[in-house]
C-alpha cells in the first residue's frame, strides 16, 4: 500500500499539482486543480496534505459543511490519493492559538511546501489577505494508489508506459490468451484493484 512518503514523492514533482475533490450539498463531487504540499498541522503537529485556497472557493463551503477531501496526484501512469477530513485556517476560519501573524506565515509555509517561490513576500501577503486566502489541511486518513513505496526511492523500479499497457491494447486475433494472462498478472500485482475504489 502507498504511504505518506509516496505522497511526498509525487508532490515533489510539477510543483505539487493535484486534483482536489469535495462533495457538494446535492451529493455530486466537485473537482479542481491546486498545488499541494505536506506540512505539519500548526495545532496538532500531525502531517497534513495542505493547499492554499481562494476565500470564495466552493470547496471551503463544502468542507465547512463536513465534506471530506480527496487529493489525487498523477505522475505519468502512476497515482496516489489522500482522503480525510480537513481543517481550515484563514480569515473566515479562526483557529484557537493561531493569531493573524501565525496565519500569515502558515500561508507562506503551505505555498513553499507546494513548490512555490516568490520574489516579494510582502506582496504575496497582501494578495493573500485581499483574497481571503485560506489554508486547507487534510488529514491523510486513507492513502491509495498504484505505486509501491519502492518506486518513490527507485525510479528505475517504476513501470514504463509499455509495461503498463491495458490488457485490451494487447488483444489481437492471436493474442487473446496473452491479454487475459496479462490482466490476471496485473490484478495479482495490485496494479488493478477494483476494491480500492469502494
């Protein structure tokens, strides 16, 4: 099973670009893209997958209503996802023990953890305040994916595109048996596991 080290490894590429999903009031899922990084929660100290969100983003309303958050990261043919409850820290979501100065620094910390850099931090702070930017801190209660931890430290162990072809791509008039065998092999290796989506 993938772990938080895999999440950190994936987020280290492409400035932490990930898909963020929350549940709307009508039960539909809303997904969008954001840059994410892993930091220690400013109150609990526990590792959290974090992002900076615009103050008017719908995802904040969903989280305030109790929606869990899923953050999915894809790099090539491999992916990991984190699902869990989220805490919000920002102008509309005051947290005991975190004053305005600590919130300002937290937004910088999340931004840099997601691979961000800025030439003028005072300007960054001004824009964050003007837009009501909020830190979203997701507790990684459930981590799924198709990449074993070994891939995070040994890039040569990661399957190539040709080795990850769908069994259907291998079907020819004479290759049906080989395609079925490939599907069984992928299922045994954990590359195909429909139970993970339930």
